[in-house]
């Protein structure tokens, strides 16, 4: 799959928050071992960490676990899919320790109950709160409910893949206001956000080129026409036709990732 779409190396995001033998698709230990054994394919890994680990307290010293993961080479935390509000005391404790340990986070936004992902209201007020509380922590936004807010939206469109013209919404507003908010362009949600209104997409890519990260959200050998993988060709085409600069293309495709992962 990587060869098909021109990816040099991948970053593994292990789940690892479920009891072994249930939904433990890839554990932290397996991710660490794959990076060691296949460094030409998987260059780095992030770690999972539930904010309720250990004694289920919002005051747990999560730095203890993060430093252990860092000692094995973990480069960040995520994707975080804990089903709590962004400003829940448990989440604030997690963000505090991630900032303290210099571990960037990738987050997924979901609905409360019968869903996965951190919860926020439309307009992302709770995300804005934590962006201000933890200015030295890089937050990489991901998922439909994050990327739908690249445009003004309502509850219905926020829960899917809205199409058509973009009326600039909270994502660009927050990215202009908070330099610690970044964008993970992976999956159908990232692809849809950038391509639904191509001219706006090109402008967005150029404006925030230093804080956007190309990704796939998957390592399954899919056909290159899958929405999970089509962003690669879109970026290639945008650069070749002069819709975005080579500098922006390089930053989004690899430069930003290398700065984040190899510091």
C-alpha cells in the first residue's frame, strides 16, 4: 500500500486500551517491536494511555507511564478516543502530563455514549478551553466531527461527511488563534475536508502548511482509490498544477512529520 501511494514510512498508532483478546488489534508492545523489526516500513509509534489507568483518579501521575513509553521510543499519544468531555478532570490530567512529558496528542472527536472519541459541543468550545490551558502541547485534530468544522455546520452535517462550498468555520478560526492546534489529514474525514471545496482546500493547505500532517489512518492494503488513500494523489496534483507551493507540499507530506517525530 505504501509503495502504491508513495509513502516512505508509517507511524503506528496502537489501540491497546482494551483487555487482551477482545479488541486489542495492535498492542503498544507489538507496535514497538514492529518499528524495531521493520524500520524501513514503520519508522515511529505513538502510545495509547487511558486517563483512568491505575487507581482511576483524575490525579494519577500519568507521567510515570508516559516516560516509560518514551523510554521505548514512543513519540506521542493517540489517537485518543476516550469517551469523555475535553474538559473532564481526567482528560485535563492526561493533557497536563502529555504537555509535561512533551508528548503531542492525536485526538478523535465522538458523541457521548455508544461512540468513541473525546466529546465536545458544536463549535468546539471545550477544545478551545484546553488549547488555552495547555499552550505547549501539540493537539492534532482528527475525525469527522473535527474536520466537519472546517466549515460552518450543524449537528447533522457534523456527524457525517458534509459536501459543497466551505463557509470558514471553527477549525480555521481556532488554528489562527492557537498555534498548538494542528491538523491530521488522514482518513476520509481529512480528505473530504480538503477536497469538498477545492479552491478553499488549496488556500487552507497553503495557510496552515506548517501545521498539517498527511496520513492514511490505516495500514490495510487497500486500493489507491479508497477515500482513505486518495489525498496522496490530490496533493501530488495540487503541487504539479501550481495550486499549492512545493514548500507547502513538502511540509505537509513529510517535513512537519519529521520535525515532530525526530526531535
